[in-house]
C-alpha cells in the first residue's frame, strides 16, 4: 500500500561554502545543496544531489564551473532550523 504524505518545510538551512566563490555562485551553490539534501530519499540518497550538483555546474559562472564538483563536496550543512508540516489530504 502506498500512502502519499504531503509535507512542507518552513525554516532555514545554514550552509558553509568555499570562500573563493563569488557571492552569486556561493548563494546558488548553497541553495542547490540545501534543497538536494532535504529531499534526498532512502531509496537513492545520491540522486537528488547528483542532479543538483549538475544543475549548479550548468548555472554557475564560468569561473566557478572549473571547480563546481569539488566545491559541492566541500560544502557542509551546519544547521537546520524550522518546522516540517504534515498536511491531511
């Protein structure tokens, strides 16, 4: 039996990114990484991260593209503060 549980997260995720990135690239990387790690699944926990890392590499500046994958691997989530809401269907 499959039961879909609608959830919503409201809060903030703190991400440490490499210092050498421009502010725009740093924000883009943090955004992609936070979303990928929040939506990772038990069946295939790397899939959302791989897709998000590829998206970051496609969208970041030409300068950041050379180190996109290494920058992704160096990032660390240092905190998550917020609330998960489960909504009745």
